[in-house]
């Protein structure tokens, strides 16, 4: 399980570096105006929009994908634990893992 977390964080970091490099390369000549707050585009607020942006090569979408990967890493750990405890037939920890996964999914789906 520890290796799963390490790989997830390293993958997210690698994707973030690529997105950051592409973003800086695309916007190196612009001067930011910090007096005006600019929010993320509406398309980057949903997974489908992020995937579409990554397919188009949008650097901001690649950075957003890295954030999604970082969020998905502990969720994948809970799923992995649920499967592992199911294989071991440990009903208590299967129940606890299922409850934790349900809370995570409820929080994710509620924010959509």
C-alpha cells in the first residue's frame, strides 16, 4: 500500500512538472495583473473538461490532471485496502474500508 501512495504522488508530481513547464513556456511573455482575480475556466472544473483539455494539449488542463491524480491516490489506496481485506476475508476491515470509501465518494459526488 505504501508503494501505491509513492507511485501516485510521483506520477502526479511528474505530470505537474510537465504541465508547469508547458504553462511557463506558453505564458513566458505575459505580465500578470494581480489586481484582478481570474478564476479557472469553467471547462477545468469537471473531469470531462480536464480530459478534453489534456487531449488538446492545454497546459492548465495538464496541471489540473495532476491535481486530480493527487486526489485519486488516497482513494485508490482505500480501494486497494478494501480488495486486500476482502481477499483475506476480514469482515471488520472490509466494513471499515467500505465506509471510508463511501464517505469519500459521497463527498466527491456531492461537490459535483
